[in-house]
C-alpha cells in the first residue's frame, strides 16, 4: 500500500504535478523508524528546463498584477495552510522526523505567517518622489525577475515560505529546490499557492541533489539565488551566482555564543540554552551551541540543566507528548556521534547524554559537555545536532572577545538582569540575529540572517523586500535640454 506521505509526483511545475522517472530515484526515509515512506526522482535536464522556462514566462504576468492582487493570493494561501495545519504538520514530521509537538506550532504556522506578512506588504511596495526644483526624480521598486530558492533539510515548509512569500510579493517567480533529504513539504506549498489563486508557473518545485541546484544557479535566465545551507555550499553557490552577476541571499551555518552572566535568572537561562540547543534535536542554524557561563553560577546552572534535560521525552515523534525526536538521517546521526566522541577524547566533561538512544531510528540523547575550551573541535565546528558545549568565563571583556573568535556570525544571546550590560554586550558581538534574555525566537516581523561566514542578506521583515526587489530611478526634466554643442 502506498504510504500517505508519497506525493502524487516528484515535481510541481506550471501549476501541476510532473513526473520524469528517468531522474535518479531519491528514497524518503522516516527518521524515527528508518523505514522508506516515499520515493521521488531527481529532476532531469528536461525537468529543469521546463521549470525555468515556465517560471520565466509566468513572472511577467504576475508582476503586472497589482500588489493588492498578489497580496490577496498570498494571504489566501496563508489561510489554507492554517486550516490544514494538522495534516501539514504530520507531513513535516514524516519529512524531517521532528516531533509533532514542534511541527504543529513551528512549521506550517510560521510558513503561513510569512505568506500573511508579505501578502500584507505587497500593496505597499512603492517608490519615492524626489523634488529637484522644477525637475524631479521618481523611484520604482521593481521585481528582480526569476528567483531560485534552495533549501536545507531542517525546516522544509518554513524555508520554502520564507523564500517564496517575499519573492512573490515583490512580483518575482521562483523555482525552489528542497534538500534531497526532505523533498515532500515544498510540494504542498506549491499546491496551496495554486489553490489560493497564484497563476501557474509562479512558484515551482523541482527535486534533486547539489547537481540540480548547480544547474539552477548557473542558468543565465535566473536573476537571484536564495540559499539556506552550510557555509561550504554557500561559498560554491555564491561564486556561481557571482559569475552570472546574480543577486544572492545566503542563510548559512553558525556556532553561536549564548552568554550567561552570574546575575541571570538561572531557570530562564537554562530554558534559553535548551531552546538554543535541543529544539529540532539541535538541527537549527542559529543555535547557541557555545554556552558561556560565568563562573559564579556554573555549577548551579549545570545541575539545573542536567535535571531539566532529563525531562526530555524521547520517542515516537507522532505522539504529541514526545518533545525530542531523531536526527534527520542516519548519516547526520553518525556525524553527530563522531563529534560526541571527539568531545570525550579532547577532555570535555560529559554532564548528560553522550550516546545513541536505544531505539529504532536515528535518535541521539540530548548531550551536554562542560569544561569545554575554545580550541576543542566541539567548540569550533558546527555540529548540527543536540550537543551543547558549556564554557566558563570570568569577565565581560574576555567573553566578548572569545565569543567573536569564530568565522561564523549568525546569532548571539545574553542572559543578565543588568540591561546596560545586556545592550553593551550585544552591541559588541559580531552576529546578525541576537537575543536578550531569550533564545531562538524567529518572528517573521524581525530580520533574520548572519554576518561573516554565516551569510549575506536578510530573510523576513521589510529587509527581505530589499533583497527580492530593485530600485529604478527616473529623472524627469520639465525644461529644455542644455548640451555642450
Ligand atoms: P547543504 O549546504 O549540504 O545543502 C543545502 C542545499 O544546497 C541542499 O538543497 C543541497 O542539495 C544544495 N546544494 C548542495 N550543493 C550545491 C551546489 N553545488 N549548488 C547548488 N545547490 C547545492 O546543507 P544541509 O542541507 O546539510 O543543511 C544544513 C546546513 O544548513 C547547516 O550548515 C545549517 O547551519 C544551515 N542552515 C542555515 C540556516 C539559516 O537560515 N542560516 C537555516 C537552516 C540550516 P542536496 O542536499 O539535496 O544535495
């Protein structure tokens, strides 16, 4: 019997599901059991061509519609997503393994927020009038054209919406390639947009590995590439886009600091560290994986952290009582287990976890290491799994310097009751998305993205509009033209 997660076909192009079984089969594995639940096929060159030529043709008509009309489509799509939240959340859980307890509140819902927010902005994307005596200049905010979105595997619905919603609001079209690991959810986003009234071809989904992503990024008809992925992939994609002078948004990895001063509320700080390390089993780019704790509260913090981490409910992600799910793939599980071994070998003190959980599927216990030093592998490299490193510090000056000593700069957080210090520390940290007495909140209203190797550009908020549109300026002369001859 066909599993309910099996899509009708692999790709969604020009308003309909499209199949080409000549493409390499991609098995979809449910991470909680290791069972194959669906198969899709990587896009063949013919499918890539179909998607690009369709999106190119559809963009012009879409851009001619008024912002109000485009916004209405996006807002209708948001309503449909919310009405189907339960089914979409179950699919997200099949795609990623993340517990339903999370997917019910964080995936289709945040995708719907993006559709609603950018749908609301679409009608307000206007230019300026710049008076110059009798003459004047006016500006227009115009779409970039055809955009390519490429997603990572941790938030397949959210990533498709965070890229698709602002792109479409500005009058662009998009070809979206999900990660080969999680190919299911973006198809539903495409289906819902059509149902909401989007013209066929405005948002298309093609499956495939890096090779398909590469074909999309290098096509001369593409005007912009927005990638969510790792730093090494980001460097490759950025270089390929630069060769074609394309616009880019790069949402890449991190090794973000979470700094806890000894005047902090310990339970809130522990809560922040848990949210910043164990949500989605640690597979979150902005995670605060270097937890710097001032020496005065170190042991109290570790004791409370171990106690609360012991309350994680690890198990069947479809059971709403489960609060901690598996790694997305066996490969990712093995990478993370490798880092845990490195942490042990390099002398970090294991506080809790440290093993594969005794279950089918790709579960790893939430793991905390203390006495981690700056040079240890687990403190330097992005692990993308449930491994928290706790490091000690004495002074503000010292911790800021150590926090910034990394190639990454996605996020940073600080817990303290001293608000002057909180703002001063955040001001001195090299990071794009920061938190005070909180961690990992990502409302659509706030800009999201990194500095240094963690990225280029911002997603969400009005900032995203700037990255999916360009300004045309028009000089209007009222008098005669003076010329030298
Ligand atoms: P990857 O960088 O491996 O892949 C990202 C996407 O790029 C995938 O769809 C991948 O395809 C595709 N891709 C790979 N090579 C190329 C290429 N040469 N040209 C075009 N596309 C290519 O990342 P993961 O999927 O492993 O995701 C984890 C990473 O994503 C982590 O580093 C994490 O920090 C980052 N991330 C960043 C976020 C942010 O907003 N800053 C949010 C979430 C994750 P395929 O995998 O199918 O081969």
